């Protein structure tokens, strides 16, 4: 480099030193790869049951938000936290709609004030999540999945900035 | 080709999604990584990395979206803070956001690799092999500290402005 304040640094490759062996390219054998895949498969088996329980908890938290207007903001924060957990794993187990709808709900909760129309939007998202899991809708859900996602996003966008009168 | 012996390697997985944290931890263990520590947010990860009594962490996998200290904050701390235990630490950033500007931001903060969700065995092992087999030299300049961001040496028809060869 021409700038005297800038330089290249070659840090020691401590990982290579620990792993040992020659300096050739690393190859992970097929048996090890299969073991790692079996971890994903094992988690996938329990995923539906886990996410159903999480959606039930989410539903109960939302109900608390409905019943407690004074504490609604705090309850909606909890809704956002819980849906953040739910959305994170959908794609890994071939439930990308859970991730996308979860993200839509999470983003909406960041700005929602808990007006009646906004609560309807939140409820629609939670209902959609429940249907996707109960109906085992994997992948993008086809045309129905696309329409569902578009509808929820449109509703979120429409009601985010409007205060109910 | 060499058979890796990962049993001496220590990793830190940082994710506030407990499912993802468990999944990555168990996948790394299945691959043979000897010690995998877990942290549920960037702040806890900083504490663990600063704890000199704990075993030395060789690389970090950190999710981008976390609260209150996210993965980008953690990466920035590792690369640029005086309290960082190893500014050259390989950091693999995990993200579901693969929009160009977000990837560029992570690159400019000094991410070693980006691991996009959904995670697969191939994507994880590819990043792992990359940080061992193809470590990049670091650039230390007033505006950036991190792995050389020039990863390719393609033919270029425009005016050559590079002053030196890119990293291998």
C-alpha cells in the first residue's frame, strides 16, 4: 500500500496449527457430514411441536395485550420478543413462511402503538402462523402462501402509520 | 487432502434464538469441534471473550440480529476495541438478511465469512474450511481493520488503481 498509515498483516493461522496435519486443503469425510445432518434432522422432528407451543404462548401474550390497554405497550414488546424466537428457525426446517410472516409481525410490533386496527393486524399474523404449522404448510406455500404473505404485509403497511380515531 | 483434527478447537456460538444456538452447537460438536461455548447475546459474548480464565476461543459464529448488543456490535468490538482479546479472531456472521447493503456493511465491519440462513451442513462446513484453508491477510488502516476485502483478482478493463496485489 502506498499510504504509510496502512499496512497488510499476516496473522498466525492458529486454527491450522491446532488442527495439525499437512498444509493441504481440509476435507471433512462423508460420515462426519452425515452426523452433522442427523443433528438437523433430529431438531426438525421436534420443531413442529416446539413451534406450536411457542405460538400458543404468543397467543396468550397477545390476549394479555388485548385485555390490558394500560400495559399494552409492554405486552406488545413481549409479542415481538416471542415472535423473534419463532421466526428464526422456520427456514432451516423448510417453513420459510413462518420466518417471513414472523418477520412481518416483528417489524410491525416495533412501531405499533396497539390501536384497535393494529391489534387486528397482529392477530391476523398470529392466526396465519398457527394455520401454517397446523396445516404443515412447508416451502413458500404456493399461490395461497404468497397471497397470505402479501395480504399481511399490505395490512401491516396500511395500519402502521395510521392512528385510529 | 488432510483429515482435520478439530478436537483441540474451541468455538463460541452467539445467538439469542435458543433453537439456533443449540442447533449450531450440536452441529459443530458433530463435526468434531472439541469445545463449543454458547452466549445468548453480544454482551454475554464480550464478557466470555474477555474472561481470560476461560479456554481460548478460536473462532466465533454470531447472529446479526440480537438484543441489546447485536452481532455487528460484537464484530466491531472484536476488531476495533482495545479490550478485544484477539482482533484477528475469525468471525462468521450468521444472518437471514442477505440484502446487498447488509452484506456490504458486515464486510466493512470486518466479518471473516457470512453464513446465510437457513443453515445447511454444506454451508457451515464450507465457512469452517474457508477460515482454516483460506485465511485472508488483514488490512490495518485508519478507516478499516479486518480481513482484506478484495477476495477476487479478476481481469478489469478500467484504470488500475490497486497499489498492491489482492490477498490470496
